[in-house]
C-alpha cells in the first residue's frame, strides 16, 4: 500500500498530463469577404438554374403554340374543302318558286355558294382582315383567327391550270363551277400575332418577322358536282396534253 507521500505524488503526476491533453479549441467565424463570395456563387447557381428552366418552358410554349397553329390551319382547310367540294349551281328545285343558285367569287378572299348538304342555305367564307369568317344562312362566326393572309384562286379549265393562269375574279355570279379551286391561308400563332401587332408600322422589321414565323396552308379542291362536264366545252381541247 502506498504511503500518503507516494499517493500524492502519483496523483499529481497522473493528473497533470491529463489536463494538458484537452487543449482549448479556437472558435473563429467566417470573414465578411468569405460570406460575400459564397453568396455570390450561390446566386449565380440559382440564376443559371432558373434560366435553364425558363428557357425550357419558353421552348415548350412555342412548340405548343405552333402545334396549335398546325392543327387549326389543317382543320380550317379541311372544313372549307369539304364544303366547297359539295358546291352546286343551277336550278334549286325544292325552292318555291324555283331559283338558280350561283357560285360567286367576289374577290380573292370572299366566296359564296350553295352546298349539296345545305340546300337553300347560303355558305360564305371571307377574310375580315384578322379572321376567316364562315357564314351559314343568317348565322356567322369566326372559323379561324390570327390570319395574316387568305387567298382564293379559281381555274375555269384544265388548260388554265396547266398554264398557271388562274383568275380569282372569273367566277363572279356564274352558273358553272370552276374546274378546281385553290385555298391558301397564312397564319401566326397567338404569341407571334401579339409580337407582330407590337411591330406594326415598323416596315421591314414586321415583314421579316412574319416571313420567319408565319405558316402557309394550301389545298386544292375539285368539284364533284361540277356542271358543264359535256363534250362541247372541250371540242378545241387537245387531250394529248392532258
């Protein structure tokens, strides 16, 4: 058993190194410059991420708008083609008293006619400067909007079609349907139409914008019930060129 002297000495020797093994840690914070640098880097990362998602969202919106333009343009052409292909002229017998219905192409963007499926009801497509309007009897409504241009071309005979001599005014109040009929629609998306309106009056800038962003939709209509498919119309026609 150790004596008191030895005990004190042992405790003193053993405690002194133990206390020295626990150094006091230094507590020092970030400097102002370090905080500012970290915040700047964080803000740049957030900005880059935001721009990336914003660009993806904008591209998706543009794609959706152009897809809608394609759908609307094709639907409008399909509807007009269906109605025009059923056009008839001549005596309308169910009417009392009977009367003749004409095919009337007033100008290059206004046509009126009677359709097989709509006897005694007038059909009309015309361009009001912004929209293509469809009239059925006494009713009317916008068929398609955001229209930049709307053109109608009629060809009396095959020879005119072959020689590209379509006359948009040769079917005014006629009892004969044309050989065929071309429809052309030029459209902008709703977003591009707003931008075009903002550029209104800027001349070449507006023309360049429309040329880059507009879409043309074109189709040709042949008339199933065309009157005049008789031989005397083609007595002077060279069928070898057909």
